[in-house]
């Protein structure tokens, strides 16, 4: 009987936890939609590591009159380094 109670308790806690996660997810999603500017929220590809990321989070770089966006400053620096290698 005691084991059954523990088992029921575990099930109940798992249920509560799942419900909490669901609530957290829906809240963050709703907040995301409200605060974000739709125009700025474009997914673009990092030309260096080829991952997709929101443009507004990107690191901008102007190369030969072209606007490039990178997922991180690290990728931007590596891209610049690789460009310089090609030219020399
Ligand atoms: Zn990158």
C-alpha cells in the first residue's frame, strides 16, 4: 500500500511538471509573437557556418558592397580571415 502511494505521488508530480512546462511554453510563445517585429524576424543563412538564424540577431558585415549577416562575431571573424586567405 505504501509503495502504491509513492507511485501515485510520482505520477502526480510528473503530471504537475508536464503541465508547468506546457504553460511555460505557451506563455513564451505568446510573448514572442507580441514583442517581435514581423519584418525584422526573417531567418537568414550564415554564409560561413551555414546555419539559419533570425536576421535581427545577426552580426552585420559589409563585403564588396554586399550586406552579410553572421550568427556570431566568431563566424564573422572567421569569414573575414578566410576571405583574406583567398586574396593573398
Ligand atoms: Zn555562424
